[in-house]
């Protein structure tokens, strides 16, 4: 058995049971459906503010790499100007990024730009908890430094993640590698109890206004 297969088997043995995975998926479907219904008035308000600011599209679509290493379309409320990355070169969002609109900056600070990902969770492309999905450009850069990144493809990407909670937005390669370390730790120790804990702590942090 080669080294990569041995690593993958090690992570699977320590992961959730098939029953726990089924319960997790059931909770993802119920939770995302409830989330879309309960936040629908907020969706409308956010759409109006984004449209009023510059008249551009409300929803931002971007290809990310997800479960099984397959690409999917991730949805967000647009937080940047329509001309961001006009040169076609992928760039990470930085602190005080000038590409952010006024509405977009508020949405980013309070993580409200992520709300449309309820739809990704409902469709099964994402889960409530898991590693944050990355663009292929950055995924390849991370893998060139640490090939263990591919182990994360065993999981659905998450709306919430311990790495985002404790490491914040990743705007440098150093933060990306630290996020990978934390994601691999989640992969080893994942459980329904850990998922509930991450959701509770993340939602509590957002409600309290904590910036991360």
C-alpha cells in the first residue's frame, strides 16, 4: 500500500461512522432549508442595498473545488466591485481591500455575504461544517507545498469551519497552510458533537460582532 493510500485510510478510520454521516447530511438539508426560509427577508434587504450601490449583479458566482476534487459553483452576495480581478489574475481579499464596496465591506465583516451558500448546502455541494472550498489556482499552490491538501477532498466543503473560526480569512500563504493544518485536524477528529460546537461558536461570534 503506498503512502498516500495509507494516509487516506488512516483519516477515514478516525472519521464519522456511515450513520453519523447520514445524520449530518439530513441535518444539512433541514438546516439549509430552514435557513433560506428564515433569512429570506434579510436576503431581500441585502439585494436592495447591493443593487442600489452600483447597479451590478447581486449574486457572485465562482468555481471552487469540492468533494472528490470536483469543481462546483459557489454562491455569495457580491461584496466587490464588478471590475475586481478584471485582469483575470486570482487575488486574495486583503484587510481594507479597496475592491470592496461599502455594502460589501459590511457584509464581509459580518459574514453575511456567505448566506447564499445555504443553497450549496441544500444541493449537497457543501455541508454546514467542513473545510472552506478553494479556487483551483490556490488549491494547486497549496498542494505544491503540502500534498496532504488532497485528503480534504474526502469531505464536503463547509459553510463553517474551525479554521475560519480560529484563523480568520486567509490572505497569505502562511495562513493558508495554517488553515490546512487545522482542516486536517478536523478531518481526523470530526464528529457530530464537534460540528455542533463549531456552529454554536461561529454563530455566537458573528452575533457578538467578533471580527474573524
